[in-house]
C-alpha cells in the first residue's frame, strides 16, 4: 500500500523546487520507464501493478493497485508503472562536437521534442540557459521518450558558456543567411531562442553566423516556424 | 448579450458532426482570427469585447463582455475575440505539383503543425484520408495559425486518390532509402502515416519509393520520429 509520504513525494516532484531538493524525477508508462531503466540513469523506486512483469528485475519496487496508480499518475489512463529516478550529478558543459544551445525555450513539449531530435541526430550536447524549461519536468520526460537518458543535457548561464567559444556559433533568425546555401561546420554551436522573442540580445552578441529557413511558395507567412520544427530542419541540414 | 442559441451553436461546433451539418468552424484569439479574416475564407460572425478594434471592419459582429467570452472560449485566458467562419465548399483533389497525403494522422496538434509546414514549404495540396483528424477541429485551427486558410486541404479516400496516380509516390518508412541520398521529384506525392501504425497496407501498395530519415550518432533509438518532425525534415529535403 502507498504511504501518505510516498504520495506526497510523488506529487511534490511535479514541482521543480522539490525535484531540486530531492534530486529525483518521475517517468510514467512502460515505454518511457523501460527506456530509462535500460540507460545509465539510476532508479530510485518503481511503483507498478500486478500486470507489470518487471523484466529488468529492479529490486526497489512496490506493487500497487490500479486505484493507487491512478492516484499518483498524470495520465488519464495510467499504463502499469510509474518510476522515480535519480537526477544525474551536474556535468560541466564542454566545448567540442555539435552543441545545441537553448536560450529560454519555455514550453515543456517543445523541449521534449528537441531532446528527442538531438538524440536522433547525434548531437553531442544540449546546453540549456538557466531560464529554459526544466528537462526533468514530467511533460518533458514523457515527450522526450527516453532520449533524455541518452543525451548530455546541462543547464548553465548561456553568456558565460559562449564567452571564449572557439567553434562557429550559429543562431536562428528571421533575417539570416539561407541555411540551405551555407557551409555548416560539424563542430559548432547552434542556438535556438525563446518561442515568442527568439534569441536574446546578450546571447545574439556571440553569434558568428545568422541562419534562416527560407519560405517557399507564394504565401507570405508572418509567423516564424515553431522552435521544435526549426530544430528538426536545422539538425537535418547539419547532419545530412 | 449572447443568446442561449448562440452559446449552444458555439459549443456544438466543437463536435465534428455539428461542424459538418452547419458548415461552420471556430477560431480564437486576435492573431489566428485576423489571419483568417485576411484570407479568402468567409466570416459568419465575430464575437469580441470592447477592447477589440475591428481593423478589418467586419460588419457581422457582436460585442460581448469578458465574462461571456470566457463562457464560449476554449482558452484559459481568452484573447478579445472568437470568430465563426464558413467551411469552404469541397474541392476535388487534383494530381499535380507537390501533394502531401496523410494516411490517418489522428492527433490534432500534429495535423495543425503539418498544415503549417505545408504552407511554409509551398506544398500545393494537402490530401487527408477520411479517417485523418478534422482540420476544422479547433485545436487544428489554432495550431495551424492561419495556414489553414492558405493551403488547399481536402478529404478523400486515400486509395481512390492514389489509383492511376502518375507522379512518384513517396512513403515514409523505417526501412526505406536514405532520404538524403535520393533524387526527389518536385511533382510528387509524399505520404505520412498514422502516429502508432505508420502507413496502412492498402495505401503502401501504391508507394513507388520508400524513404527513411537515418539516425545519426551512436545511440540506437527504438522509436521513430514523431510524424510532424518527419514532415518537417522531408519537406525541407524536397524544397531545399
């Protein structure tokens, strides 16, 4: 049976403050939990129903009822399992390979999608500005579908990171060079900005090459592409 | 003041059945409503608060209170205006230019994003299988951010559409040819499939070239990219 303290902890972990103090986060559902179990991340505790077979033979588990799972789940139809995992120790961001730098990306769904894309395209490191959404937010964990466990993700001050950067620093703007006609270096930083305001002025100062995804067709579209879409297209261009 | 019948109609238009019988749909918020007002779509009626300036001088409007707007809005913070628009008359799908064909894409958010991408990349026509999400669903309208008004979108039986197709028919699969190393024709059909099951067997029979977005890096990722991400990357490759 779930204790009151367990329920309190799990609900508490929806808040960044509690995740930070406990150094724990939550993942749900068989697919995502098993992707994390198969990674280098450390499990703190699993809660699952009788239906779950525990193929990874995790020893820190507790069997709960469907009703109890419903109580702690964010899903409308919970899927057998909820896991608490340890947030890995902080790693200093490094300056080699291909780095994606997010300058205040706020939407957890966008961040989850970007983590997934970085994993797919073999990005070496995702560096998030301090005011970017928290990658251990449950919505991000679910949207990233296990990619979170494989990718190097760190949070740091974006300007400090960019000081003394020797690689080319690409930034995505509405008025940059056509990304399809630009020679792109593989060891580089690609910066993507906030959903509403784009890349901030202090960060823009370190951009060595502005890039744009051109529009095609007759329509003049006033809005830019969503940041996750732009990430998909830029990473595809870098890696193709 | 809003009448009971008006409230009933607006709430009814959340259902596909009512949208179909009334041939009307809803858009909300200044940005999306004004994109539609600036298009060839016909407005049925606008409801807005005193704060809205009506720069398009629409005559079919009614001024309502903030409270009334809250009552009919899907937003947690409604943004001055809600519009009812006419669904344009059905147009036969055609067989030239670049067509994107969706084979049962279910998620309204994905469909909205795909509509936006098709508009950005100057796709000539979006053909949706009958069981694809409804593009006049309010979530699709909001996610497509006005692109819905600019793009040719039709619903039809996918197999009937593909019979006698003379253009190349590209389909996205896990085991297709590397999209980056394939000569892509500009007059073509690109098929994207259902979120869980991909392209259905009857539709697959008409694919003349299977395509894949390869993974990069060391990680072996078990899941495919989300259909909206895949669309972004494929369209970028077709148009670059």
